[in-house]
C-alpha cells in the first residue's frame, strides 16, 4: 500500500448520507420535544417553577433540541418551511441558557404551548422522509 491508501474503515459519520444525518437530527429533535413534554407538560406553572430538577431537565433538552436543529442542513430546512428551524435554533439555546426569575416561566410556556405542535410536525416529517 505504498500509494498512501488507508485500510481503516470509514467512521459512521463518514458513511452516513445527508439523508441519514438529517433523519438522525430530526429524531433527536423529536426525542427532546417528547422528553420536555414528559418532564413538564402536565405541571402547573407553580409546580414547574418550584421544581429545580424539572427546570434543569427541561433546560437541558431544550438546549439539545436547538443543537439538533442546527444539524439539519439549510437546504432541507428550505424544503420544509412549516417548521421554524431558525427560531428553534435561537430560541432553544436562549431558553437553555436563560437565567433569572422569568426563565422558568418562559421554559414552561414554550414546553406547553410550542412543543406539542412541533412534536406533531416532526412526527409527520419523519414519516415523509
């Protein structure tokens, strides 16, 4: 093998097609949305804001949701404008890093008002690709 050709197997990332990578990112987004809803979806505002474990759990999955949205290629996003990709990327990160007294209220509001429809959109999208 003097030509410099490597016999190493390609990594999983190198073998993945853009469609595989996109699908994995959308699956992660769906998992995060579902997790946030399980953690806080049926809690009252007062229950949520007084439960530090749930606040941290929701903050973590919203941050991961935003990270996964960043992994979806722009061309794919443009083909599926019904999902607010850029808003999710910014919003999830902002909520995940939010501090202060109002942050838990914003996280809970996003969880109960935004995530149910996003979850349904992502499920539909996964069925179609």
